[in-house]
């Protein structure tokens, strides 16, 4: 074949093949580019479809704990939601909770802080919202080892005893008058007075304490309400500067109110010290914290006055509404199940007797009362979704990618009612805890997480135990409880920053002790 013919033939083949080669080549290169660029991470968790921009926000049910439980039945124990511009992951099983709270605890130890929470905690300086790091570790160490330890809590027993005796006297009078009592309201008042006395009772004059308590109660109630309000700025951070709902502005007003109360208390405490001298004895939590502030002044991460104030606010919120709701749920269940109340009272009669009053020292010999508290917290966890976690770095949980800074809800309400874990999970049965030693409040059993687990577990567990168990034991030992004839106890829950009864418990306290002087 001549060179000219050969060239002509090759060019003809090239011209004929070229139109087919180009799309094939593009396809091959596209596949190679995709394989090269593809993320090495597993996919995001599954989840329901949402709308552009707003995502799943329009479809949220106000009762998030039950709504998330229903979604878990459809999408599995871990799923995602796009709430505005915020990616949210919800975990609904003990195994996945363990992955986050134990196996990868260090990475998931930060918080997704709502703007309203930042506003009342001096920029997030408290134990609940402070980022995990040296400052948080310092503050938790101070609170757990030096403030909420057994010795310090024991030293405040007389304050707790005094308040519970006053509550018992009031209930006795109502019983004599055959007047119904709003149990939740009365418990909240008792818990608020008790908490305020432990916090400020040694620093504020007795004459002023009542007005300070009333003022604090109003401000704290508003803080709790604002924390429960959905804030559009949390879902669309770019709108935060505008505070469209005015929630942050309202919270700043509350913060200034709290600040003024605590400043007055600190000033009065310092005046008393300069007048009477410092004998080294701390008579309330404020004095303990201010002393610790002085001791830690030269440390690498010192305790500041704002740390002190933020921790005190934590204690008021954590020691009032939460304890109140737990006791009210327990009382509602026991009134609804009189045979269980009878068993609890029988234990109290055997250990305490009807010719005596309950003391905190009796609690270690009252396993059924402890079981009632545990069962109440299993069915009605105070914070049903726990405080949201937030990973510092992208992680893999349950085979799915969790991007950094994602908001993580752990649905303790769902986990603690899982039929694969608990027998008859919706039944109130304290007996299940009598022989189950692994289910305590330490957060090591991931089927039972009423106080959370890991590095960010609730620091006030020991105080909450004492307040709830002592109060509950006293109410059951001192009174029988009846509801108006023809009425039933409603146990429907109301979701919020804390879980509470939707219909308040109203009942009649009937004295049952042998001597009226035991009520005085």
C-alpha cells in the first residue's frame, strides 16, 4: 500500500472513530474523578424528607420526645433532621448512646448552646453550657469535689429538714381542713425555699430572705419559660443579630435581675464577714464558692465572680423544677396505683415507725423508696432528650457520618421505654429496680440515663437524690393521699425544657401518723 493511501486510510478511521470516542472518554474520566473525589466517610444517617431552606422544621411535633420515638420506628435508631440550616442527629438506642457518651466521649463533650442560654449564664460560664476544656474541668472539680461532696451536703441537712418540716405542717393543716392541695405548686415552693436557703441562707438576713426568694422565684420561672421557647435564631444563625422574637433581649433582662440579687447577697455576705470576722465556717453555697474563688485565685484557670453566679443559677434551676416534677410524677403514679403506695408506706412504717418522722439517715434502709425514684426517672426522665451534645470533629456513629458541630439529641425517654430492653416498658413497676444493681445513677448502664453519662453527666446527682428521696419519703410516711371522688389521675406529659405533668396533680393529704405533735 502506498504511503499516500495508508495516510488516507488512517485519517478516515480516525475521523470515523472520533465521534464515539469523545463521550466514552468523558464518561471514563467522570467515573475516575468521582471515585477520586468521593468522601472516604460513610453516608449521613437516614431521615425524613424536608423542604428547601426550612428543612424539617414545619413538620416538628411540639412533643419532641414522642415525635422522635415515632421517627425512630420508621428510619431506625439513628436519623437526621435538617432544622433550618442546622443539621440535627437523634439517637434512640442504648448501644448508640454508649458510642457517643463513652466510646467517643471526648469528641462529643461539647454543647450546642442556645442563644438564650448564653444570655443568662454570663456567656456560657456555667457547668451545663461551658465548652469542654480546662475551664470546664476546673469548675466541675470545684463543684463536685469541694461543693457537692458528702460532707458539704451533710452540713446543710438541717436546712433541708427545716423546710420539709414546714411543708409537712402546711399539708397537715390542709388535711385537717379537708382542703385539696396542688401538689406541684406546693413542692415547687418547698424546693425553691430549700434551694435558696442552701444557696444564700447564711449570707442574706432572715428578714430579707423571703423577699429575695420571691424575687428569685419570679426570675427563674421566666428563665425556664424562655429556655423552652423555640428560637428561630438557633435554627438560622445568620439571623441571630436581629433577635426577631426578642427572646435574647428578654433573657438579658432576667440575667440583670439575677445579677442584681446575687450582687446584693455577695455584698451583704462581705459586710457580715467584716463585721463579725471570718471564722472559716461556710454557712451556704455562696460562701463556699466565694471561698473557693479566693483559694483558686492563683491557679492557671481561676474561679471568677461570674463563674460563682452562673453555678448558683444552675443550682436554682436544677434544684427546683426538676426535683418538683420528679416527685409529682412519682406521687401521681402511686395515687393511681394504691397497692404500690401501700407497699412503700409499709416499708416506711417498718423502718421509721408511725411514732417517728423520716430523717435522711433512714434513706439507706428504704430500698423501695429508692426504686420508686428510679422507676419514675425511667418513665419520666427530667430532661427527656438530655442536654444536646456537639462533636468537635467529624465522627462515625452506628456506621454513619456525624459532621462536626452537629447538634446531637440522645432520646433518653425512648431508650428507657425500649421494649427490647425493658419488660412491660410502659408499666410503672418499681420492683424492677430492687434486684437490678447495675441500674444506678452513675451513667454506666446505657439503658438508664436520667442524669446523662460521661464527662458531661449532671454534677448535681448527689443533691438531687437527697432532695427527692427525703421529700418523697416524708410525703408518703406522713400522709395518705386521696383524689376527689369520680376523678382520675392524668399522667399525660407536657414536653419542655423539663418534662412535667400536663394536668397538675391535685389531692387531699390525710394525716396517718400516731401523734399530731409529729406534724408540728
